[in-house]
C-alpha cells in the first residue's frame, strides 16, 4: 500500500508557513514503513530538532481505480480517521531552499500517525469537523468545508498519475495551528466529538 499526502490544502495553513496557495494539489508520498498505529508512542528521531505535528483527515481507499471522475470519487473511499503528518520542519526548510524532494523531512519511519478508522457513512465529505489537542488543549481546529481541493477533486487528480489500490491512504492536508512537538506531549485527535487518535511523544 501507499500513502499519498496533500500539502497546502487549507489557505490558513499555507499562509502561516509563508507559502502561496497552490493552483493544483501539491502531492507527496510516504512509504508503508511510515505508519504508526494503534496509539503507539512516537519516538523523537535524532536527525531533527524541530518535528511538527500536522493534524489531517485521512481517507482509506476501498476500490481500485485510475482516472476516477469527481462525480464517482465517493465510491472509492469508505472509512476516515484523523492522522498526524509528522514533519521535520528544519530538514524541510533546507530541502525547500535547495528545491530538493521532501522525503527526508516527511517520509521517515513512523511519520504517518493514524487513528482508528470509522465508516464514512453519514459524513458529508465537505463538512467534517476535526480537531487536535495537545496535553488536553486544542491546538488545531479544522473543517473539510475549508479544503482548497475537496476529497473528490483530490481522488480525481491523484488517480490520473497513480493507480489507487484498496488499502491506500490519503492524508488530505492540515489547517493552521501546526507546531513543534516536545518529548512528553500527549496528542489526541477527534472527528466531531469522537476521539480516534492518541499519541504520546517519547
Ligand atoms: Mg501535511
């Protein structure tokens, strides 16, 4: 399986990092070795001094497809959760300056923290409320109505380049409020009022 991630998909987040709002989706990937699941702790890696959390709604693909039309995109995912796109911001800044690829900053082991998946049934793809708490205090609040590129557009766009397989994950982008993690922090991720993700930093 593969993990497809979308960058700068909420304009408030693009602005907080002084990035322009893109005119088409910014896509990168993480390998399956990046997954950290089931509430396991995240161990601060030695190669970075500035790891940031980025809370994102994650879709799970349930049907193989390429060249998916937007109007049928909803048939290709049936579960969602909250995830953290862990990012080595110091490394990413260096890579950005040089125009280099982002993998070293984004795709390292355990950089894709995922919560428990729940059925998509009953959720409006363009109205999913989510938030992340750090040590009990909300640090990120988002709603998928604010996505620059909604789920249907993302699936359609991405599947022109990459065949989507059952089990693939799509990290759909983070809203404003990203920030550095510290050893000892406890994060909890919610969709609506449902807590789906727990992650402690060690
Ligand atoms: Mg992200």
